[in-house]
C-alpha cells in the first residue's frame, strides 16, 4: 500500500485532469461537480470522497508511532 500526502493527491488530480483534456472534461467523465473540482484544484477545499473515489484512492488514518521514554 502506498501513502499519499495532500500535495500528492492534488498533483495526481491535476495530472488526471490534464490527461482528460481539462477540468470540464474530467468532471463530465467522472460525474464530479465542476465547481467542487475547481475549488479543490485551487486549494480552497480538500478533495471530496467522490474525487478520491474517481482517483481510485481511499482515506486511511494512521496512528503516529509511540515513543517510550
């Protein structure tokens, strides 16, 4: 399993949008709301569950390592 930071997800999203021919084409292809996509691409909101699903990603929560003193 590979982990992505938010910046990695945005980079992947931008790549997919470019490959699809632009935001409108990607939004239409994936069924994602164009306004929401634009806000994510401009850093105004985090990626939605629908966008993550369209990118074939999922959110997981990882416990930070515990250090003993």
